[in-house]
């Protein structure tokens, strides 16, 4: 029996896609093994959001080749989409597939086994098709890909070049796959996409229409919206989540910059006043909601004076924590032609200071929940005799391991431990 190992970099969307790709191989008779084991095929699903992600891709390729020099190494996804020629120069890489063809990896592997001829990088084209996908490794929680691509072209972002324009399946098709997920036994579904809130636009449908349908599916008890643009998180959606029994009070809302000047340079579709009002609306309806925000440190024009505005603004927000990214120039983006470049030392220092703010925000959020009782979905992992789970508002808690509680939801009173 041939063996396949996979390594996924980047977002939840990539994890959903990797799981679906590996599942196509196991259904064809392959055995899935861990990436640090010897395998016949190593699949590396890549990310191009930052230079660090690309560096990790190169490291994973070297690890695969060293583990089994005779293995097939397939590099797929966003980094492969944007820099296929560069990847083709790395010794040991046999197959390179962009986002348009990666779901057909089994076909290309079989073709390679027959012909022993590497797939030419020139075959990569702009992604246009859409493929629903979901992760399957964890029976407690599933990442469900409902949308792909983006039409926004923010000046720092290479994702539209890597994943193409926004697209999705219909509400009906998406709900059909959600029923499949429900039959797998997973209790929680995380809705993922590149620009999730644009779901259905090319079909004359809306994201809210999908949420209403998903809310009625038996077998799935919890939903999280992994990330949604501020301008697409309408008050109607917020009110729906506030009154839903299944959609959880947990929001991930990219901010990217806490300065109106920098937001304009990024071509973001909101300003700080809009973002602040949005969070006030959420907290007004769901006081205990967890709100996470992506923020980028050191983008063009973020002088020390602008950064002071950023810190003041972020400190004023009722956010629970930040995902802090240090800006790195991406190929083909408008930011490459812009003035006001910040040196890497200042970028890293701004990133460090934002992380300090995030740590304090998270501490205060956890303290605000102390003594409150929240529903927790318990996971199967055991560490030092404890099992772990997340509350509905995304606080990680633990209790002594009890196998009967795995993949069940119970009430839990939050403490310091």
C-alpha cells in the first residue's frame, strides 16, 4: 500500500482543502501517515501571505526530501500559484499545482507514476472553478470551505492573484455538504473562505441566506464564522448570531490598521469610526462575545506618529485579542510601488508592541469571564491527565480527562486554572 503524508501552511481554508485532498487518496487505497514519517508521497499545501510562510514551505520541502529521497514531492496552493518557476528550481520537487488544479492531485500523481515526468509549472492558470471542502481529521470540529477568492485587491495582498476572483457554490449545494458533515459526527463547524462574506454574490444569493439554512441542520450544534470583512458584517447578521442557538458569540474581524491614513493606503473599505461602531454593536447585543482582529504592523506610511494613533485606537476597542502580522512585501501587489516604506527594524518593533497590547487584551477578556458558566465542547486530546475544550466564546478550558465527555457539550464554570 502506498503512503501519503501532508503538511499544511497558512489559513483554515488550506486545512479544509488539504483534508479533502488526502481523503481522495485514502478512498483510492493510499494510507495516510504523519509528515515526519517515511512516505511515498509528500504533499505541501502552501501559503503566500507572508515571507515567513514561504520560508516554511522551503523547509518542509527539504524535510520531505531528506526523509525519503525517492518520494514524490508535490507542492500545491498559493505559493505554488504565484511563484511556480521559483519552486521548480528546488531540488526534489516533482509536481507543482496551483489552486486551479490542486484538487485533482490524485490524477496528476497517477500520471507521474506512469510517466515519471514532472508537471511543468507553465501549466498553472488563474483559478476559476470552486470546490467545496471540509476537514475530517478531528471528529469534534470541522473547517468547512464555503467560499474562495477575493475581488478586493487590497494593496498589500497577493491572495487575489493566488486564488482568483470571489466564487462559491449555491446555498443548496453548500447545505447538502453540511448535511454530509453532520453525518460524520462533528459537533462544531467553522465556516472558512478567503472573503467569506461575499458568499453567493455571483449566484444572486447572500451569506445571511446561507446562515439561516445552516442554522436548521440537525446534528451540527455549533457554528463559528472564521473571518469576515468589517463592511460585510451587517447589523442583520450580528442580530441573527445574537439570537441563534447554534452560531456562537465569536467574531474574527480583520482590522489591518488602526489609522485612517494607513487604511486608505491599504485600500480598505472602512475607517476606524466604522470599525469601532461595529464592535460596539456586537458588544451591545452580546456583551460576552469574543472578538479577534487581524492587524498588520509596519505597512507603508506607518510612521512612529501614525503608530501612536494605532496603539491609541486599538487600546480603545473592546477586542479580546489580536492576530499580529509584520508587513512583508508580496509580489504583484500595489504596495511595491508605494512610497513611505518602513524599515524592517521598525516593523518588528511595531509588531512587538501590538503583541503586548494583544496579550493584555486577552488577559482582561479571560478575567472578565471568570466565574461565569459557559457551554464547552470537549476534545479528545489528553495532556497530563487533562482534557481540553473551548467555550462558546472561545475560551480554552480544561478538566480531568473523562472519555465519556469527548465530543459532547457540557456547562462549565470558568476559573483561573
